[in-house]
C-alpha cells in the first residue's frame, strides 16, 4: 500500500509544512533559479492565481521572504525581489568568502571518509558538466559541492548562516558562474580545496575556499560590468 504524505509525517514525527511554507519554498526556488529576478514585483493576486491558492498563504510566504532578505517592501510599488547596491554586494561576497573559508577549515579537521568520497564524486560530475558544455547543470552541481562542504564542517549554526547568505546572493552568483572561463577556474579551485581537506591542512583549506568565493581585481570589475542594471538597487 502506498504511504500517504500525511502518514509519512505522522510516522516520522515531523510536522507537515503549511501551504504558506510550501509556497515560500517554491518562490525561493524561483528566485534562486533566476525565474524571478531582482526588482521583479511579487504580486499577490498573480501568485495566488498561478499556484491556485488563496491570497492568505501568499501574504505569509511573501512576509517570510522579506524576513530572510530575499524580498523587500518598496512603499506604493509593493513587494519586490530584493536588489543590492554594488558596495553592499561586494561586502556580502567578502562575508561569503570568510564563511566558506571557515567551513573549509573545519571540514579539513572533521570530514568523514564517506564525505571525502562524495566530494570527489561531485567533482567528477562537475568535470562532466563542464566537458558537456552545460552551465545550468554545472551551477546546480556546484551548489551540491558547497552544500557538502558545509555539511563536512559538522557545525549547524555556521552552515545555516552560510546557506542563508548564499540564498541572498543567488541571483548574482549565477552571473559569476557564467562569466567566461569561470567554470574552468572553478574546477581547479575546487581541486585545491579537496587536496587541502584531504591532507588535513586546515589553514590551506580556509585560504583556498575563501579565494574561490572572493572577487578581486579584474574578476571584480568584470563581474560588476556583466550585471544587468535591473539587478542593482
């Protein structure tokens, strides 16, 4: 007999997500994947019609997005997907680099054998996506690599904060990934992180992971030049 969603949550003791929570995840996914872009208006009626729900869970979902910083209220204009100014964007990438570096530092000390094996497997998937010329697949697999890096740090609060910041930066991180030469560079930078973690060299792992995320010099100016004006506040 097929197990229902309700019986699964009863058996596991987990609370079934509300419609508002499901909707928040759906909208969050659309922002992360670029279907909703910075500056796009989050119209309650349009969203309610699209997902065939009442406006009450839509309002709750939008409020949750505002609370996480993925959306912002702009007076009479309504609620929009958040945009970031260049100075704030640079600050956030610098913070992301610091958090990623700390995750890698801890991972070098705490990673399990199984996690090392998974990291190598993901790196091979990235190589395959690069060789096939599939940037969308590369972007998603790259997220898996970083998710595993946070997991391998074996720390809950740090991982949660890093993931939350990554969500805020997601529309802009896509721009970085799709810059010319960035996917090839990502492969070698990931390998440096893997080698440092495998050697248990926490200092080298931290530096490698931080430099992988941080935007410096020509990379920074090239990145800013490629951001469409509507993505900036």
